[in-house]
C-alpha cells in the first residue's frame, strides 16, 4: 500500500509537487501519465526515499523494488551479476538470476557488461533486477522505453505475471502501456493530479 498525503516538493525555489495526495491499495496497479518534467519521477523518488519532501507524508507499507528510468547498472558487473547482486551476490543464487534473464529474453547476453548491451537490453536487465529483488511494491519508471514492439509485448506479459498481487506504480508516456499493465490511470500536470 502507498499513501501520499499533502505532498509538496520544491527544487531551487520551483515547486515540482504541489499538495499531492494519492492512495494505491495493496495489489493496486496505477499508472502516472503526464508531460516530461512534470514531477512523475520526483514523486516515485519520494516514495522510494530518495528525495525528501518539503511538506506532507508518504507511507509505503512493504519492501520496495524500483526500476529507474535510466538502467543504473553497475558497469563493472555483467548482466548476470547485476541481477544476482540483489539476490545474494553469491554463487548459490546465480541460477535464479539466470532465470530472470531468460524470462526477459536475455540469457545469451548474461556474460556481457553494460557497455556491451543496447539501451533496450540494459533496460531489461534493470527490470530483471527489480523483479528479482522481490518487492511488495514495484515502482517502475518507463520500464518499456526503448523496446521494439515484440520485445515490449513479451516484457509487458512478464510484468503482468510478476506484478499480480503486488502494488504497482508505473510512470509512462504510453497509454497502451498504462492500459496493459494498470487498473487506473492518473494524469499529472503542473505538479498535481488532474
């Protein structure tokens, strides 16, 4: 469950979030849509504890998994190691990490480092890492960005399966993605839900 009450965040004197309130129930899947730079990523960064609000409260009950808008992979680790690092970072969980990469169509790239992967491959590795972490709450910031149509469909199917019963807050610009993955869509403009 995620509950946001009267949340306000400003950077350098500019208010990004203005008195926002939102509740996502346990198992609810909500998409946030709005223009670039409107504050959607800031909102999920506050939920994840990465940005401190100026006013208001955020309650997130459960373990949080976060797939950032940019993949944020460790450059010194292979794709397999990047997923495994959230499991145990030991040999005993490599098979589970490999399973996640296989689910995302990346098994043949498991030995590659981030600089050897395409943008879409990096995005999928980051998504595998978030899913492998096993959170009760999933924060996904444009998880299908940069994927071709076939890959996007297969990854969306993976997300539907793995997010069942979990709380999902999805940031996207794609109405089809929102419809495919979420029960509700919130539009976001000028720092507020509309």
